C-alpha cells in the first residue's frame, strides 16, 4: 500500500474451534507473531480475545474486503476458524501515548 491508498476500517470476528487440537495449539505462537507484525505495520489496529478463548475481534485497515481476505489468509490458524467481516462507518478510540512528563 502506498500513502495515496484510501483505507477503510473493518471489524473481523473470528470464532475459534471449541476444542483446540494439538496441531491448532502448535500454531498459536506463529499466529501471535503474525499479529504482532501486522500491528507494528498499523494494518491491525487492535486484537482482542475473550476469556473463554472462543472469540477474537480484530480491527483492520485495508482498501477493501478482498484485501482483508488476503490478510486473513496469511494467518496460520485461518483454516480452523470461522470468520465474519464487517466494514465500519467509522472507528474511533482513545488516544494512546505516554503520560505527560511533569518536572517538579
């Protein structure tokens, strides 16, 4: 993507398998690595897993749903999960940054 590409924001809902096979569990470190890589590139804006470890929500920036599918295809766990993609009208979040430095 170049800086002139207009990016849209998508919410991706992933349903994980009810039972994690050994093969699936072995893919988790690779999945975490891939997510970190995409977060560092600001393609993934956030990534959340519920306490039951059955649902994942990801906010992703991309040109279109086809590009989202390409991104998801790079996930090591993709063959074992169900995916729903929703384009968002807007995405807003609290600012993230370092606290103000106060010299006393």
